[in-house]
């Protein structure tokens, strides 16, 4: 249940309204006019709450839940307690997400520039931008309609930020172009110098990093993540990508449309992630590799060679999942002296 000090509830909604919002079907016998006032997890929900079931491991929680309503697959209806109103969906988590967003929609920024913000006269801001305390915006920067810049964030010279993008506090953006409706969370560092230098007996020689970071529309970049600008060409994060907290993306990397990179993962320079590739937490991708469309890299994997389209890999060095488990089974047999379990 959400704390009202931080989140504003836009409910209640009737079951009929929720079914329409979430593309769900109200179970026979349920009162379509019944009101639901909030959302909650199965274990915490009470009679006025909506919950959901998407993972069968939580079926026991469903059976014991006091939730007044639940979104779930039709096949799991028999596990629900008597009196619980059911909303059937072929994709329960998707339906619940749509309903939850109705209760707690994204905040609409109130336009205005805080008096402590420093905005260069050569910057261009749409009339409905919100610029919070301590922000610095450099010359030639362009902020589109409805852009919100959080407190103490720095927007460097020439940076372009598209309509509806929200940048959290204490972030920094330089040498980058950001699309529309993006979410850039607190402390993100976008467009810093890439890690590039030549070896020399007298010391390292830094190589100028003269590319930018080009970010598409509807991209999310997590807190304290870093995306380096390109060296000879741009670092690209394509439309619809999701990047979690504490992720490092090196120079010249290309992240394909709809790709997902989870916490503490790192992608070394010049590697390319395909469309809807998925990178697990703490995975490491070596440089100059291609991770194919729809490929999956398991948590903590170390990827040292290309991954074909649609292939799932795990381990370090990473290998296809089936091969990894065969190797693990062989190691277990060796550990037991060749005896079967």
C-alpha cells in the first residue's frame, strides 16, 4: 500500500472501470459497481484493495489473501477465496500495471523556473518546462515542452531534451541528445568522456572522445547509471530501452530498441545490443561484441564472444544455457567421484 505522504491516490474505481482500463474480463457474479480504493500485494491487501497473481509460486498467498479484487488468469480462479472479485486476463501483470497506473498516474510537473536556477540566456526552454532549485543549464541547450529538470542537475551546453522528458535530481547531461518522454533518474551521468587512451612507455595518451550520446524516445535510465559519449562515432540508446540503476555503458555502444539492461551490468565499448536483448544484473559484456536480437544474458554472466539472435547464455565465460547446465552436471559427477546422485 502506498504512503500518501509520497504518492497521490486517484481512486476509487469500480470493478467495471478497472476491467475496461486493464483489458480484463470481470468474472461472472462479480458486482461491476463495487468500488476498489487502492492497490496492494496479496499478503497485505484488504477488502478495499486490488491485487494480482502472475506467478504460480504465489498461489498459496492467493488462497489466503483478504484482497477484495484480484487480476489473474482464468485457470487460477479455483485457488481464489470465496468473496474475492476476479478480473480475468491472459496477461495479468500487464492488466494490473494498467490498473495501477490509473490509481497512481505519473506526476504532471508544474511549470516554472526556480529563482536559484542558472539558465544561460542562449538556452531555449519551452514555456511549460519545470526547472527546479540549483539547476544549471548551459548555452545553446534546448528543452522541449513539458520537460522537468530535477534539483541540482546540470544540463550542458548544446544538449537537446525532447518533449515530456523528466530528469531527476543531481544528474548531469552533456554532449547528448535525448528523445521524448524519457525518464532519467537521480544521479545519472550521460555524455561523460569515454574510457579511451593509447599506451605509451612515457604514459597513457588520452584519445579525444568527440561523439555524443543519442537517446531515442521513451527510454528509461536508472539512478547513478553512466553512459559514455562516443569516441569516433555516437553512443546510441534506441527507443523504448530500459536501463536499470548502476549500469555502465561504454563509448560507441549501440543499445537496440526495447533492450533491457538490469542493475550493475556493464557493456564495454563498441559492443552492440540487438532489439529486445535482455542483460541480467551484474553481467559483463566485453568490447566489440554483438548481442543478437532477443538474446538473453543471465545475471553475473561474463560474455566474451558474440551471442546469436534469440540465444540465452549464462556463466563466465558465458555459454548457451543448456551447455552450461550440462557442464555443471559433469562437474557435480566429478565431485562425487563419478557416482550418480
